[in-house]
C-alpha cells in the first residue's frame, strides 16, 4: 500500500540525473573510447623460431619434393600390385618405427 507517495521501503526519491537519452550518448562514447584504447594496446610478438616455422609450413612444396613423392608412390603401387606391400616383415618394420618415434 502506498500512502502519500511513500512505499513500504520508504519515501520515493527524485532523481537529479540527466535524461536517459542524454546520459546514454555520453556513456556510449566513453565505452567506444575505452574499447579503442584497449585495441591500440593489444600486441602479439612472434619469436624468430615461430616466424621461421610459419614460413616453412606455409611455403609451397618444392619441385624436388613433388618428384620424390611421385617416385615413392610409384614404388608403393608396384609393391601393392605384386602383393608385397603388406608383409609381416614390413608390418614389424613399421611398428618399430612408430615405437621408436621415427
């Protein structure tokens, strides 16, 4: 129940603040300025090793690598067609390489 503009929490208080539309514009401008300041101070520096690794990974394969790959694929195809690709010896060799970390 509200008697004489008093609520259960006490008398109502009047606000002396600026209208919401005016306060909102200034608050928005401050927020944008503070965000711009944060963006200007963010910085990422890569080490020389990271730069070298990035260049190595993004470099296209050389012609020599492509030729070697084509030769290796041809060899594996011949072994597969001859039934010599999946042998117990090759499986053991592969397992040893995997376990040794090669």
